[in-house]
């Protein structure tokens, strides 16, 4: 099993149970030793209504402790990840989320322990918020299809927006309570009032100090009247309200700088600060019926009793065996990320989860070269094959190391004495080393954006390119190659999106020579084996997406001198003469000294040529030693194809095809005869000469130390953030101080879910967009549900499930269907749906499979059978989004009497832009004006194209002799009035486009204040491959030099989504946009026609 399947919580064997239900761990009669560790990172703090106990989350388990502190016991076991406990009003039961069957379902368990009852069965993450006042229902949030009419939030991916649902505490059918995002909930004692926190933006949960319309506020909802009342109006964060009494509330607010507990009368009065914590946030506020408060601060549990004025930390003893320290035996075959072929020995070096191994190509014997929790990478062999050069971050920054054979062994595989030494240990990061062929110089990168060469004999370092000449967006986007004579290197300049190939003399005696001189992207240059040709990838001939990004690349080559060009393209007589001369000279010609690379600047542009006859999506490319053939590994359908091209004729031969899983990394032997790939099948050798293949098994069996690796990754992301965050001042935050504070919490982390949340809290201190860490958990046995493309009537409480609406374009939307509004589904594949039972569990694993339903159609007396093929929830979401767009279009059509068109941009990507163009110049072509909706837009890279298409000024028309207008110019730009609609969910470039639109005066902006989130992000995969960490590394500035990040875009017409109107299925923002644009048109018409 791959390591990524593991969670350290699953290794805490002391609390594992064999039965399938979640149960409370029994405390042994024998006294358990208290582990001498300061337990911390206790989350999801919840005090019981009677004030006697506190539930909290620790190490992926729910724990209970006396509200006075003391020994805690585990309510859930450790083989799943459980979180967010909430108490029933009588303090007898606890509902919580567990990922036993998927992302997270709601369970309920007696507070004294026992069998856990599953309450929800949907594939989304279901998070319980509160019990109803009578304890009969559990309110929870979930991202689902919701209602077909009250669906304003379906603009966010169709079924991806969280809404508030309820389910019986005994299990049964869920129902939609509020069709709006709610991030916390507290129910009044009479059950008739909610205090809830809104969720205006899907910014990461743990961001601090934001002041914008993305910040949350507290609302009151009256279940009797349906009225929503906003209770807080602070421009920063207010959240997590709980009832103090019938007239007031406690809540968390950043009014004091850091989150603290505040109290406020519901209708009026100034907020009063209750706690005075500094620096770190207060989290997870809860209250007992007596008014005792419990919350989390600095990884601990705090209490403020109703009788005391000051809060205090309670001491908690976690009595359990902790197996997160130390090493665990794992197999890392599936985690190989690099491969390098020895130039002389039958062996390869690989990198697997940050360590280097050498594998014999003869026997598959595997030898571990490095053994550190840190990452080693950028491996390459020396020309004699006795050394492996690489980068390592083990000593607090990137340094350069080598391991070498120190005995008479002819290879690493056969050596009994392999030594390691550090080659470069500077204060800056030094990584991606590449030794010159004569082993006298070493090329490397310093600080990511400086390319340097180290002269080993002279012990001197030279800068070849600095940060003003090129920029690295992500590690691995810059490559370089040595000439065989070790005098030149080739690399690229600028950014990867618009780079040229540079030829650089390493002694600095000449200015770099631009070989490509292209307005396109030229990347990954290499030297031919004889050093007379440079070849690279270029997107100049590529098909391009609508955002101008290339789809494919070609391989281009350039002869550095006329002689090499002449030799490459000799006629048949000249080739025969060369063969005769070579035969006369004999084999000594094979051992001639390396010819120097000769560069003739004059005529370079005439010696550049395209090798590939058509564009490809290459993963790897290599020119044969004789310069006659080019091998390219490229994407082809769902797999990888290995093709060979004749350099002279362009003729293509397909050599091999492999699945994508079989190709994690590629390298080639020095003689150009064998390709080595590593993937799911192991290491495979592909011979390009005779087409023979050989798979040799190997096993990277290693001891893996979770805690050491976690500590390393923490330090790694701290340094990465320091070096790459777009603002060198890090928003004025003392980053290192916060890093030290949060690092203290690592002792309480035993799984990557918690680690990701810790990193999100840390980077949240920067108050920036595009931050946070995400762990994509995987468990074998998780359910895979499917969808019938139906909206269900959640008020129906009889046998079967009643249909409320059919999703257009879904599997039920056919001419033969029995499914329509009012239809009742009694059974799925013959299995009855009982009263108070949901349908989701019966649709597990049925995606794409013919499924039989038993259906009673409206007006019919007898149920009938019908066949249907369920779709995925992703397809369901796409169809629901398309329905949402169509509903907005119909609203605009109706409100404007057909005068206005409507387009929605879900993201600033090619697919959304093409759809916008299709509608703009299709169904909306003859409209007077256009509503451009960028609410819920999740960003991309299309601001230029959006401004171009919306800013057309009509200047010319093309007509026939009969006066028929064939076209107007510009032809593919909207040259009529428009208006833009945006909200707090207009994110990333979705926030930049409204800024540009308003700044350029294209039209009026309507909606909410748009938070400034205009940065470009690096989502960096960590050594744990399912863990991703985000850093905004490039920022946009306006003409006055101000960052767009955290600069709100204020609309011309301010209008918010009102919860009541959303519940009624209305779209007030869209209505106002239509009214505003119609008023503009009418006013302009009056001016033009007085």
C-alpha cells in the first residue's frame, strides 16, 4: 500500500477496535502512564449544556474531559478521522463528523460511549453545527444540489456551495433548512431562533485580520417569520456566536486585533470584550446553560465559568499510547519522482519521498543512498558514474552534496563503502547542481533566481544570470545543459511564459547570446552530444487556448556553426565518402578528444529549424548521439507515446505506448539506445533500436519517520514562504516569531489532516489570499455515490423518495422517463426505500451502470420499472450550474423585455471564455446591451482578454450593395454597452477583472465590495504528496503603485444578497443590474433623440 494511504492516527494501536462501529475506548483497570508530553492542538472545543464535560478533538479523535480538567478519554477510535463534536441539549449524546465512509458523514454516539449511529450518507463533507432545542434533529452543513429555485449559491459550481440541512437524531431523510452558506449555528432555548455566522466568501477558514466584504458577520434568523437580521457590522471578522441568554450573545471577534470573546445585546448596545488574549486567535467558542464558556486558545482548552471574571486553562491528561514518534516500515515504490541513468554502469538513481536510492538494472537490487527526513532532489551522475550530485534541505537551507563510491566497487550497486560529503554550504539556498563534463565546474542556482557557476579548481564563483534576467515560478521550471567541452551552457531567460534560449560562456568573457529570439516561449534547451547543436521546446507553432496559453510544443534546433549544418544535411555521395574515411581510420576515431563547441554568431537565425513536423505535448525529448534521430515522449490520449523522428526528413515512427501511471520519470542511456522509465510497473527499459522491453522489479522498502518528516516540512514551508511571498515585507508580520509559536504545536500533531490545518493557521497570519494547506485524504473502501440528476422533495415523509424537479440534461431528462415533478421512487435495483430513509446510500458505486428504478408517476395507480444510468456528482454539479445560468438568462430576458443579454463567467479560463463568446455573439448578438456576471468566479488568467472583448468601439461596418450589414468592426469585440455584476466570491483574477473594468471606464460595476485577491499563487506539493501548500508569489499593482491584494473594489451600485430574497428564489443583485443598465440605455436614447 502506498504511504499516502496512511494516517498516523491509524497507527495508534492502543485505541483500535475490530468491530465496524465507532465506539468509546475503554480505560484499562490498570493505571496507564501519562505520556510526558505537553499535549496540545486540541480543537473543536464544546462544553456540554449541563457544564459538566467538555468534548474536543485531538489527534483525529473525539475526547471527553471534565470541565474542571483531568483525565480525558476517547469517545471515538483511531482508525478514522473524527472532528467537530456537538452536544445534545440533555448532554447525553454527541454528534460529530467522521471520514469512515467518505469525506465526512455525521454520526451520533452516547456521551458515555457505545455504538455510533450514522446519520448522513452523502459524498460531501457533512459538518454538524447544533442540535434542535428538543434534541430531535441535528443541523449540519453540506455541499449538495439543494433546491431548484432557491439556488442562488449554485453559481458556485452547481453543487459545491455549503447550505444548512437538518436530519433526525435517529437517522433518516435530510431536509434543506437554509439555502445559504452558514459557517456556524446556535439554536435558542425555545428552538425558534438561530444565531448563525454568514459565509460571504470561500476564503480559507483560518485567515486573520481581513477587512472586506469577505469578512463574516453574525445574523439572527426567526424560524417562525423567516426574517433574517444582521447583528454585527464590524468590517473585520465576527463569527461563532452562541446564546448568552434570550437577549444577548457571546461571539468571537477580531475587534481587538486577535480573535477574542465578546458579548453583545442582540438588537443594540456596544460589544463588550470578555477575554483579552493576544497574538494568537481564540477559536471554537461554546457555552453551557449556566453561562460557562469554553474555547480553544494556543492549542489548549480554556474555560470561563459564569461565576468568575477571568478565564483559565484547564489541565488535561491524554491517556493513550502514541505511536507517531519513531520509524515505520513502508514501501515507497509508488512515490518515485526522479530517475537518472548512470553513464557507465547498469544502474539508475531514483528519488522516492525525498531520499535517493540506486537500483541495479540487472538484478533490481535497491540500495539507499540518503536517509534523512528532509528532501533530496535534482540528482545527476558524474561522467565516470562514481558520484551522484544532488541538493538537500537537511541543514536548514538548500545545499549541494555528493555521494561517491569509496572502494573498488565498479558501481553504487556493488559498492560496500559509499561516502557522502557536502560540496556547497552557503548561507543562501544552493540547489539544482549540474557538474560539467570535465568535472572542473559546477552549475547551480542560488536563491532560486540567480544562476551561478563554481570553478572547482580556482575555488571561485561567477554569476551567469541574476534575478533581473530570469524568474522561476516553481522549482523545476528552469533547466540548463553543459556543452561537451564544458565551455558553454544553455538555459532560458525571463519567465517560462515568454522566454528565450540563451547560450552563455561560463567564464563570463562573452555576453549571453539569444539563440531563439522569439516572441513565444522557448524552454528546456539541450546540447547535442557533439556540442554543435542546441535544441529546445518552443510553442511558436502550437495551437493556443483562448487565454493565449499553448496547448502543445515543437522541438526546434539550431546549428551553432555552418560546418555542423553542412555535415547534418550531406547528400548520399558525401555520406558514402565519410563512411569510407571512417573505415580507413578504424576504431581510434571513437576515442578522439572532445571537439570544442564552435559558435558562429553570423547567420544564426538562418540555421534554426523545426524538427517535429507537428506539435506535441512532450514530457521528455532526446537527440541521438549521431544527431540523426529525436526521441520524444509525449501525451497521446490518456497515455504516453514514445515516438522517434528523423531529423532530416521529419518521418515519425511510434516506438512504445504506456499508461500515464507507468511514467513518473524518464531518462535515457548515454548511447541513446535505451529509455528508462519508472512508474506503477516498476522500472522499465525500452530499447529504441530493437524495440525490446524489460521490466525489472525493485522494492524501495524504507523506514519512514512521520514526526521527523513533519518537522522538516514545517521548516520547509516557513522558509518557502519567507523567500517567495509576493510582498518582501510579508505584510508587516513578524513571520519568524509566528512560525516559532505555531511550531510549538507540532508535538500534538499525529496526522496530516491536523498538520494541514496548523499550516493554514500559520499562513493565515499573513492576511493574504491564496494561502492555506490542504491534505487530500484517501482511504480504501470509501463510498463512491452517484446521481440521478434529480431534486428531491425533502418535505415528503412516506415510503420512497418524491421528485421535486428534474435536472435538465441529466439522466432522468429523457422522452421516455417516468421521473418528473411528483414522481415517487420506491426502489433502486429492487431494494425498497423505506420511510425516513434517504436514497443516497442506494446509489453507491452505480455511476455509469444501468440501474433499475421502481417509479410511481403522477396520476398513475401502479408503479412501473424504468432503467437509468446514474452520473457522477461532478456531472451533476455541471448540469446544476448550467441550469443556474439559464435561470439568470431567463430573468434578464423577462426583466428587460428582451433588450439585454446575459453571460456568466465561472472562472477566468478558456472554457468559460469560449462559452461567453458563444453567447455574446450568438444568442445575445442583437441585444442592446449585456450583463456580465462574474459572481462566484474562481479566477484564472484572462483579464487582458476580458478587457479586450468588452471594450470594443464600433468604427466601421461592412455592407452589401443592397444595404445588408455583413459585419461591423471590431468583429469579435462587444461594442455595445455592458454592466458587470461581482460579489465577495469574485476571487483571484475574478477580482482583478472588476478592478480593470471599473478603472478603464467600460461600464458600471454592481454588487458587493470585491475583496482584493489579485495575486498569482504557487500551490506547492510537499514531500507528503497529498499535502499542498499555497503561497501568493506574484502581486499586481495599480497605476499608483498600490498592491491590488487587500484593496477592495467598490462597486458603483452597492447591493448585497439578502437571505430572504435568496430563500424565495430571487436574485436581487441581478435585478438591480438590469434596472441600472436599462436606465442607462433609456437616458442615452433621450440624449440621442431629444
